[in-house]
C-alpha cells in the first residue's frame, strides 16, 4: 500500500505510554483477535471468561494482573502508528464520500493506540482481545502487537492485511451509524445462543464486506494499492475464519459456535465488497437466515 507522505488522521489517540485501570468486561462491535485467544485458553484448560475479565490481579496493578513497565516505542512501532493514522484518514475520506452520496453525514470514529491494556466505554481493553470497536464511545482500540501476531502466528502479514483489520473495525462503526449494531444487539438479547451466534457471524461478515467496499473506493480515489495488496487482505480474512481457527486448535470445528464466519465466508464477503464497491450489496443477514 502506498501510504508514505500521505495525510494522517487527527482522530488517533495515542495511549501507548499510559497505564491501565480496573478490570472490566470488554464489549465491542467485534474483535478480530478475541476468538484466537479464547480458543487457546480453552484448549490449554483455562477458563476463557476468567481470562477476559473475572480474574483479580495484584492490587498494585489495579486488579489487572499486569506489571507496569516504562514504555518506549521502537522505530518500527512508530512507523506502524503512522501507517495506522494514514489508513484511518483513508477510511474517513472514503466513507465521507459514500455517506455524502447517500445524503448522509459521516461521523468519524477515534482510534486509540494502547500498549497492554487501557479503559474503554465498553470496559477494559486488553491486547489479548485483539482490535475491537466500542459503539458506546465510538472508538476503535488497537494494540500494535496484534500485527506481529498476524504475521508470526497466523501467516497473515503485509501492510494491506493490517489495513484490512482497521477497515473491518471501521466497518463496525459504519454499522453503528446505519443503525445495524443496535438492531442486532436488540435481537441477540432476545435470541437463543445459536441464533445469537449466527447474528454475530452476519455482523462480522458485513464488516468484512464494508472493508472490501473501502478497498474498492480507496483504489479508485487514491490509486494507493500495490499489486499484491488485495491478496494480503484476502489471506488475512481467510486466516481468521472460525472453522480454520477451531480446527487448528482442537482438530475439529463446531459450526453452531461460530461467531465470525468461516474462512471462505470471510474471504468471499470481503472480495464481494471490493469487486462491487456497492454498500447496498452487503446483506449478510439474508444469506445466513434464508
């Protein structure tokens, strides 16, 4: 992705040098890393719920179980932070144009960079949960170490793979602005677990689709994509499919427990968004419930 020298967003809040606060529940529109960590904890005999928010740590660390260490970002991390800022600015321009064409005004989200843990409107944000969008404060939370995990643990590296992650979380913000998040959360609260999981899958696949829509428009508006960029994004989408992650961690998959979609679904919905660039074609809910 051609990003050097381009405009960065003014809506990045850098908390990497700050400590965290008390333990709380992480609530989000969707976190790409959450399922990875939960599966690993479960396979190793741990309690995922306890891992995410029920353990009490040492009181000197605010009950989080972390030891606060001085933080000095490396040159690589600062370069990644600048990259994230440019990608966020790119999403702002693209979605502002799309919303304008629809007679709407796009309200920009804030992206929070943190190191280890921080607070959010949805509870405590931890690096273990991966990037996520909190609809309460309209912020995206990202620990840059997740990109290292993508490359080293999932084989899904590359700058446009990382851009896809950001665009996916921005997709949840778009769902908030369209009213989709509120509708799905309301319906999920009245549904059984299997149905709630299917709604979650539809929500995540639509965020993948919106990431593809963004990729289409950014290519048209800025000519910023390199030849291999879309393949990097498609590879990342496939790498984090529920079926692939469950099969790698436990040897088999349980479709009724899926919350993000299969590798094929994630790949295909991103590609549909990229191929068409048409927001109206992202009805992932109809495809799952028909």
